[in-house]
C-alpha cells in the first residue's frame, strides 16, 4: 500500500473522491497487521471509512484520517490518558483542536498510546503497555506522545495530534524520524486536553513533512472562548511561510546543549545539520546559557506541583475507575488512586505535594518560578538578536526498552534540551536530520513567541537541503510485541 504524507493524501483525494474512504479502510487493515508489534493505537474508530465517505471534498483535509493522542478528548471514543483510572471514560464532547480538524474535513482514525497523563519521556509508562519504535522494536519511540509519533512513522496514519508539556511532541518526533512542533503557549486551545501541568501543556501536530505541520497548525491555531489562556493574536499564513528565503537570517547554537551528556554520534549529526544551515545562507553563531541544568530541575518542581493539583480530581466518583464502595472515604480514595495511577504518576504527585507543602513552598516552588523567569528572560534576550536557536532535540539516540525506566533521574535528564522552550512558553520544532546506527536523530529549532512561521520556514529549507523532501515511513518492526488495540466508534 502506498503510504502517503498528509499533503499527498489530500492531493489524491482531490482527484478521486473515493480515495479517503479507501485510505481509511487500508490504514485500519495495516494497523491490524503490524500495530501489534508497535502498540501505537489504544482505540480504533471502526466507522472511519464510513465517516470519510461524506467528508470527501469537505474543507482542506478532504476526509483524510488523522490520529489523536489519548489525552485529547474525542466525542464517542474512549479517552484514558494512558491510565487505568480513566478506563471506560467516553467524552461527551470533542476538544477544540479535534473539532476544528473535523470541521476542516478530517476523520479521526483512533486514539494513540501515551505515557500515563503525559508523564514520561520514553513511551513506556502507559497502563496499556509500552509503545515501540517502528525503526527498531527493541527501542523506545520517546514520550509522552509515543503512539502519535510511532503511528505516523510507521505509516499507520498520515498525521497525528500530540501534546507537549516538557517535550512530549518533540522527543518522540526526534526518536521516530518525524516532524513535530510545540506551538507557543496559547497558540492552540487546550480545551478538551486532559491536564498535566496547565501552565505548559500545549497541543501540537506530528507528521512526515513540514508542509503537513503547517497545514494542521493553520487549522487548529487561534483564539477559543472556551480557553481563556488561548491567544487572540492573528493566525499567520503558515503555508506561505514555507516559501520564505532564509538566507541572511541569524541563528545561534546553544553551546551547553551540545556539551557534556550529549552522545558524540548525535553531536556529529547535529553539526552536519548546522553546516547545511550555514550553506543556506544563515549566519550561525553560538550563545551560552548557564542555567540549562537549573531549568531541568525547575521544570520538574513546577510540573509536579501542577500535576498534584490537577490530578486531585480523580477520586473514583465522577468518571473512570470506580470500585465497589466499602469502608470509610479515606480507604476508598486510597484504593481508587492506588490501583488507578501507575508508579511514575504517583511519584510526581508526591514530589509536587512535597514542593507545595508549608515547609518547602518558598524553598522549592517559589525558587523554581524564579528560575523559570530567568530562563524566559534569557531566551527572549537571545531571540532579539537571533531569529532561531539551534540544539539537538534529544541528547541521545532512542534507548532500549527498559533501559531508562529503572532510573528516573536518567529519564528526566533526557528532557534537558526540550524543557527551556516549555518553561518560557516558546514555539519549538523538531526536524529529522539523520541516523545514528539506523536510529533517527532530530534537530530542535526554538523561536520567539508566536513566531512559528520562522521555524516552519527554516524546517522546510532543511527538509529540502538534507532530506530531499518528506521522510519515508519506517519498515515493519520485528514480529512479536503487545496485543492489538481495542475498537470503538465515534
């Protein structure tokens, strides 16, 4: 079966109205054949081919299937955020980003696997089994939007929505050789997104070309009255930005981001990409930030504190896991949360509660907020001089399954490159730039607030220069692995 990019599928649909229905049917068959080895989908929309038929010719997406991370609400499709505590929850409404895709003609193919409540960098913390990397099933695909990136990389869907708090779109994009963008905070509505850390959560697309990212972002971006943190800033012409001439731009490599702790093979691919960027006429210099390690610590204090507050609502009363009531309220509450939350979620709730406690609030939480301001000011200052900041997206190639979960600190350190943009609310985009021993490597572009067009323009130029166009889908992984996804209807 031909495995198209989103833009390629749209072109096929424009010439043949039957194509969207056939594509949806073919993709469901492909998922059933090979996703048992990847575990990228948790729920399939078996009605997708039928939904695609009337959607053909509707809006810019013409009935083309798109997948959605399982932390983003989809009306009529189970949404669990990768957690037992939400097993069986079927939202009565669509998230704004999903509703806008459907209005533009998209068909939701299914819900993708993820680290529970977006807490993880490898895709292994799901209550429903780890997602595996389509390029090597013994490796992680990155997290927390693991299933979205793996499904796109494996050619199971042309594009997908993820959500990024500390790197959850960019990390799996880098590890699977796809493109992923975290928009500026407020650029895309968070209405209908199950919260992890509300001051940093942001929905963003994953695809196999820059043009696909630009198209999806143009549809989901913009003010939403249901989300008061969404920005009223006009949505620019993202597709038009792909034609910009980047020669004469100034960019800077973050010196510490290519230093200690970065795999030498990743550094080699990164500097090769920097040379290519220079060859495009971009003036590349270096900039130094002494707070990179402090940013990592601040992020985990702030994100865990917000998580401890956001996840307090999961009590077994209103939705999700609800075992038979017996005993007093305290024992029931302990049973629900003890059985419903996984280990990593419990760890972060405890860390966050500790940071917010009376004896440590000033010492930990307030200090972390001060570091956040330092990071935001430092990045803003640099971006007044440079159009884009450059760094590896991830410091290492994809680890093996199980390699990082035994050591929480090692897993947290994987986020060192992606966290600064999250703390500052800035847009950042991961571009695939090469391979290390057959495993993908990504380059991260970070820009000024609401300047996604510059990131898309440079990404498109890099794509043409280094990759010669959209990236191919991965070959099928080795046999064996997790069970196939459940099915549902929209």
